[in-house]
């Protein structure tokens, strides 16, 4: 299953994954049912599951990913945050997940523990996400992080990484891409992109980064462009003002603000049309997209068509 997933990423024109946010509760069944309601599993290449984003308590991303994968018989990328786990816990989780055939891992440093909704939470941050990429590199060579042989060896693990979509100095993003490719990332997923020129610049930077990487795996690595559809002017303004690494063009913000003056229905209609336009442009230009919609699977289905 994962070999085919990576073949689609590398060889096919169209590659679409959808992010799932596990619930603040003890079952993901209602989310699985919502995905089925829109037949989304038939429209996408795979899914991903987040790991306590913004340090807010959610059901385990890894265990959620296993259940989603079993439900749809489609590959799921499990996010693992460095914030909550030391290298012992990371390795143990990866080995256990491997036995359940969960083998695509998205390495994140994670949002700071100070954002948590749980009292007096302390982060367990041994290093940034490159530590997890390094651990996966060791496991893929049949040894643990201390170079002791594993019996049996794990099945191949496919590491994913992330990058911002925008920076004042765009070459700084290229340097980070090179670093993550050097640690073995098979694909890098961007923060949401709202401008086709931004998308093209990221793709050019990524191709340059591949030539600078010391790893052979970088030659077959791919960039997956993030998409977060905006259907509210308030959201557009918040993302542009408060979320680092993302640039929402002023033309989109102005159009959303004007639409909001004519009521919520008009606002959502204009927002969806703008989101659909950039989604279609990116699919035509690159074809590899990661959709993030805070579990608005209806929006995903409409965007994909």
C-alpha cells in the first residue's frame, strides 16, 4: 500500500491528501462517518492525522491514523510532534506503528506547550523535527538510534517534513528544505499557498534544494503544496496578520472584506470561489496538494469536484 502511495507521489500527475484533526474525545468514528458521507475516500490519494495541534488535547494522532487507515484501506500520514516525546518514546511509537503497517510519518517540531489547554503542561523537546527524521533514517537501516540491531527489522518508513510557504528572504526556506532533505525527507508539505506565483517560487526553490542535498533520496523527493480554503474574511485577516510563514495576497483580503459587507452567504460564496480558483491553478501547475480544512470534508469534496 505505501509503496503504491509513494509511486503515486513520484510518478503520477495528481496526488491529493486530506488532513484529519482527531477529536477531543475517545472515538474517531464520527469523523470517519463524515468522510464516508462525502465519499472523500474515493477522491483522494490518502489522509493525514494531526498530533495535538496548538498543544490542545486530542485523541492520539498515531492511533487515529491506524484506525483511519484500516477503515479506508488507504495510506495515512501520521504526524508526530517533538514537543511531547523523547527519543525513547519516538522510537517505541514508530516500531509499534510499523507492526500495524503505519509507515508514513510527518515530522514536526510542534507548537509550544505554553499554548496548551491543559494545566501546567511541560514540553519534552530534545531537538527539532530533524531528530525524528534522523531516527527514521536509523530504523530504515535496521538499527535503533544507538545503532543496536533491531530484530525483526521494521518495514520501510517514509518520512515527510514541512516548510513555511513564505518568508521575507525566500532563500532561507531553501536552506531549510536542504536540511530536511539531507535528513532523508521523501516529501515536504508547505504551509497553505494562496497565490500561484508563490507556488511556482516554492517549486523552483525546492528543485534547487534537491540539487544541493547530499542524499540520493532527495532526487525522488517531492514538494506537496498546502491548501487551506478561506471562506470567512475574519479567517483571511487572521492568517495574514498572525500566522507566520503564510502570505495571503491583499487582493484576496480586500475581496473577502467587501464580500463580508454583503452578508455571510455572499462572503462564503466569494471565499469558496477564490479558494477553488487557486486549488485548480495549483492542480494544473503541479498536481500535488495537501488539503487542510479543520475537518470541513464538505469543502474538500467541493474543491476536488
